[in-house]
C-alpha cells in the first residue's frame, strides 16, 4: 500500500512535465489583452474626438477656432491615456507633436472651407461625413504609428518602416493644411513667418526623430534648424510671389517633402544617385506648377 501511494499519478506526471506551459500561455494572453485594451482606448478616444470636432464645427461660428486648440489638447490626452505604460519609458516630446498639429490642421482647415476662404464649401452631409472619415482614419493610423515609435525607441520592433511612411504622409498633409491656412489669412510678413515657423519647426523635428528615435543632441538640433531655415527663407520669398495660397502651400509642401525626405534617406545611409534624382524631380514638378499657376506663367 505504501508503494502504491508513492507511485505518481498521470495527472502529477503531466503537471511535472508541462506545468510551465500554462504559465507561458497565460503571459501571452495577458500581453494580447493589453494590446486589445490599447486599441480599444484608441477607438474610444478617436470616436470622442470625432464627435467633438463635429459638434464644434456645427455649433460654433468663428469662435470655433479657439475650440480647435482645445480639441488638439484633448488629442494629446487621449494619446497619454492609451499609451501611458509606453510613454513612461519613453518621455520624448516628439511623440506629442504630430497628433496635436494634425487635429488642429483638420479643424482649422474645415473652418476655412466653411467660411468661404476656398472655392469648395462642404455643405452636404455626405461631404461632412467624408471629411470626418478621413480625419478618423488618419488619426487612428497615426496613433498606431506613435505606438510603434514609442516601443521601437526602447527595443527592436517590426513594422517600423511602415510607421515611418505613414507618419511622413500625415506630416505632409498636416503641413499643407496649416501652410494653406497661414497664407490664406493674408497677414503681414512678420506674423505670417512667425506662425509658419511655429508649426514648421516642430513638424520637422518630429519627422527627423522618427528615423533616429533618440534624445535630441547637438547634431540633430543643427540639422533641424538648417532644414527649417531653408523652408522659412522660401516662405519669405513666396510671401511676395503673386500666386494663390493653395499654389504656394502646394509648392512649399513639395519643398518640405524634398528637404525632409532627403534628410530621411541620409539618416538611413541610402542617399544614392537614383534616390536623389527622385526628390529632384519632385522639386522640379512643384516649381513648374508654381510658375504655371502664377501671373508670371500666364
């Protein structure tokens, strides 16, 4: 009887040999649960922001410009709420630049359309919902990209290249909207350049940071300052240029794409002749458009 009691049962043998596997599966399940919760927070936060943007644009008139800043701050709060664990490990301010200016650009550009600053005015419900859909899709893609950047700055992670492409596209869209709004206001040259510098410098800084994913140093500051100076000088020349704000902002966006894009490939150490000529052709095309749609080209 004593020998039989000492003989291990099948259950004990299974627990002894495979007892660690349920623990590993439990950890994987916990990680998946955290990921699901993070994406759910993104979805809830974006839904709240979209509803807030829709209400502000329909309930407020010109005072809605001030509420657009509040929505931009709310976008930052959603990002902190959803990514708090990752942000605690990576406290770079560059994570918060693009979400703030993206919401601000969409809100202000919609108000510009609403009050007739441009030829197109979104009066139908379909056009308004389409505009909100583009905003929601871009914001969700941006949040996912920011999440990848926050994790990739700590450890190696896949999909980093895709996140960089998405972030650069959204940066270009944001830059185009804000530049268009700035030149549409027809302010004095000093105020125009101050506003232009206020969003150009941060957008360049965060765009270059996505290819370094490290804290700011002397080299990155000089590089950012040099690219910003070139864009500010070009904007100064175009302030005197006899053309529409849309054409000017389109040219500056192409110039932004060329300078920042070349900086990206330089940081990746792949600035080859073929890549260089691609960006040169983009600059030549936007310059041709600028000449074509200005009185000097007519």
